[in-house]
């Protein structure tokens, strides 16, 4: 089949060598996971922060125009 060589190539090619004796590969994989989770959490928290700031600004402008 045509998919077999491509599948085996994808399975064997990695950016991190997991067979190191010092355990650096496992550390880098864990670090990548921590960074990814931190970025996702930061984007979610930042979204709520920006929405809150824009909402409070909009309310402030609305009350100033009403006076």
C-alpha cells in the first residue's frame, strides 16, 4: 500500500530523541507540555481580562454620555 511507508516515516521521525541516558528527552517533552498548557491558560485568562476591561470602558462611556 502507499500509506505504509509514509506511516512508518511519521512514526520514526521525532524532534526529540527519547532514548537519551540523561533523561533530557523526557524533560523536554514535559517542558513542551507545560509551556503549551500555560499558553492556553494565559490566552483564556487574557480573553476574560480584555473583555472585562472593554465592558467596563463601554459602561463608563455610556454613563458619561447620559449625564
